């Protein structure tokens, strides 16, 4: 089994797609007016309109109601990303912080209130864990 994507449901797909394109620098593929995907080398962030929810089960997902999931993106330099997002992101939850598990982390909210973590490994163990072929 492979974990390949996470989907966020929103009332305003254009706003959320625009936000993630700007925040990540990844261009979204708009599959339909109600569905888009931002693909990275390791996973996909899918964004679906509330109009897609009844295709699964009516009422099964509610936009702007996430209080337990954090979307995480591995970046090269958290402090640089923070500088680039200042003035664009309106709700930083924390400034760049080195966490006890070895990652430097920047936590903020997207326009729907979902938590987003941009992180980079900061300790030798974390660097080894997330080493990517370049």
C-alpha cells in the first residue's frame, strides 16, 4: 500500500488553490471546476469543492472544520520560506521553531483554517531521516 494524497474540501476552491499554489510554488492541475491537484515528488494535495462531497456520501465532509490534521511540506529552508510568506499568510501559528524531534518548523493556517507545517530537518538524525537524492 502507498499513501499518495490527502484531500481538503472547501467552499471556495479557487481561493484555496490559489493559496496553495502561492505558498508552495507548485502549480495545480485543475481536473474539473470542482477538483484540483498539487503534485509533489512524494504526495499529492487534492482540493475538492463541497459540490464533490455528495459523490462520496452527503454530509460526510465539512469545509473549514478541521481540528486534528496538519498538512506538512518538506522545504529546504524554513526561515527563507517564512520571509517569503510574510505579508501573504495572515495567520502564523508559530514563527520558525526547532522542535524537540529535530525539525525546524513553521506552522500557519490556510484560508479555511487548516493547519499547515512547512518544515526542514535541523539535526543530523532528522537530516538523515529525510535525506533526498539530489
